[in-house]
């Protein structure tokens, strides 16, 4: 885990508390980054066991890290937002940060994971999405095709659905998804590295177990 160390004594006293919030937000970003990596790693391990043994319970177990990874993607996204917002009350420190890099990192995340918010809502409110006929009608999808999943003119709800390594849900009449793959881990690493590069060169990033 990467943690950020800032010598706040270099900055005005009235900014110390707010710089501390930047550090705290960065720490939580690192935690959610690890959560996503751990979820996908566990998914990989269960998938290997399924391919070797072909036991149906592994398919069910694979859904557990898939759902956790979906929730953690949303939390990671929110922490980028919180980091950007936490600079408002420490303008001197903010002047040392490459704000454009943070903005670009946030944009990259949204490009890589366009359904982060919708996936979180679908997973967290899975029961509410099918509470009654009206909600089923609103959240169902009628025409969709991806991989081996094909829906043609039939009102369909997908809940914790895996197609290959793609995890899917339906919400608000569309299919939302993310991939449990090395490409996802690489994309997340690229975003995280860009966030690191936004901070001044004299700051220290420490690795912790």
C-alpha cells in the first residue's frame, strides 16, 4: 500500500488541518485500490479452481469478489473526487499540486470505468430494483448483446451476471458492467500512478504492507 507523507510545517499553520485531510483521503484511496486488486485476485483464484474442477459452487463464489470489486471501484472514484475537493482550504499547498494531472486522472478513470456509479447502485440496491412490477419494468433491458449474453425484445433483469470475465447488472433500462481482468488492474494502476505524479516531487510516498 502506498501512503503519502507531507511535511505540513512547510506550509501555513492554518492549512495544516486541511493538508491532513488530503493525506487521509489519499490513504483511503490506497485502501480502495488494494480492495479492487484483492477482489480481482480472489476472482482469478476461484476461476482457476473452477476451470480445473468444474464445480458449480465456484461460479457462485466468483460472484462475491465480483460484487466487492464493483463497490470498491465506486469508492475509489469518490476518493479522487474528495482529494480534489480537499484542496479548497489549503491554497498554498494546492499551488504545489499539478491539478491538471488530477483532473486527467479522474477523466481517465471515468473512461476506463464508465459504469462505476451505476454498478454500485445496482449492487447496493439489488432488492429495490425488483421490488414491484413498476421497478422491474423501469430497470429491465429489452435489447442487448455482449459476449454470449443476448437479449432480444424480452424484458430481462440481470443480477450478478457473469459472461466470461465481465460482471453485469441491469439498472434504469441499461446493462452496466466491468471486467475482472488484468486490463482492469493495469488501467487502475495507470490512474493511481497519474495521481501520484500530481503531487510535488519533494513529497514522499511510502510502501506499507
